[in-house]
């Protein structure tokens, strides 16, 4: 599992106290949307994504263990969707490039286009 981090803002109960900006570190396990192949015995139920708290620091990187309980609860609740989205957006899917290349080859376009204006 690859570690991830997401910024979070802790608002203290004291209205006069300043907000504390933190980085929450976590691990992410991608979920599975499930599959249904027409017969009940071929049904694979969906599994939700998992986000597991690792640690928390101030923005400057100094450890902030006093906010660990708050960060763990925030990550499991209010910050869960943002953490899943952040971890899921890990760049382009390598399968997409392969699929485009196969499509180009089948269609004879891109690097597979016939050369123009010359004889072999």
C-alpha cells in the first residue's frame, strides 16, 4: 500500500484559538464495485475503499501526535471522501495508454498510419 497525505484544518473548540493546519498521512486500499454475471452464484459483492490512518504532522513536517485522535476520526468521517478521491487520482491508468495503442494499430492511425509520399 502506498502512503498518501491530505491537508486538514483543525478548528479548536475555543472560538478565540486559531485553526491548526495539518497533514494527515494514511494508506489506501482501492475498493471493488462488484460484479454480476447474470446468475446469483456468479455475483461478486462490492467492497468499499479502505482508508487507514498512519500519522499526522503540522504543515512544516513536525510531528503533531496531540492531533492523532482528531485526525483519525476526521479521516474516518468528514475527510474520508476527500482522502479516497486524493488517493484514487494517482495519475493516468497505464492500461489506457495500451488500449489507445491497440486501437491506433487496428485503425491504422497514429504511429501505425501508412507513410505518405514515398515508396518502400
